């Protein structure tokens, strides 16, 4: 299983998770909390991908690392939340980056508004301009559904083929 191939530094604590939930204003799904308690994110032993569907076409997207709490800034959940929600309004409310690809895109977990735990691929090249009222109406325009839960996300990740 992919969790076994994640190189992590140390697990997070219930207190770390509770503090993060308070900061973002949402409760994390139980399967994601369990993952953070066990591994707290990390990088992979090899290149990994997950199939995503965008504009009617399925393509593999690399999963470079899964973010954790109290990690180095490039892989820290709190830092990602701050960057995409506090410093700049770049993501819809309730969409929290939890993993990244090497190109600056993110896999996000959707919280609230009937989307508790769904995983989306957030494409930074199609980013919505929230200052534009017209674009802000379509705030999920650059987000593509991947799967219904974090557990399913982990199950769908596989070793990248040689030709990627």
C-alpha cells in the first residue's frame, strides 16, 4: 500500500490536528486524521501518480508529496493554508491543499457545503481570480474531482510508468 512507501519524519498529535482544525474552521475527516497521526505526510520512495479526469480526458498526475503538520514550509499544511487562503485568496473556502505535484498544482480535500472529504485536483494554471465577480461565481472552475475520500485517494495512487 502507498502509505508504507511514504517517507515521513514524525507523526502529528491530536493537539496538532485540533489546532489546525480550529485555524481552518473545519473538522477534518476521520480517515485523514488517522493518516496524519500515523505518518503526518511525507514524500514517496518513487514517482507516484493518480488518474484524474479533466475536460473529459483521463490523465495521470504525479503525486510528489503529502503535506503534514509542523513540517518544513514546502510540505506544511498550515503553511499551505496560509499561502492559499490568508495571504492570497487563491482557493475556494473549505478547499485545503493536502498533497502536491512537482508543477505547483495541489490535491485538495473539500470540507463543508456537502463536500466533506472529497478530493479535488487544483490546477494553478487555470486559477480563478477571486477579485473578479464574474470568475468568483465559478470558484471550482480549476478544480477537478478525483475521488470521494482520502482513503480512496491513497488507494488510487500507483507507481508511475517509465514513460512519464
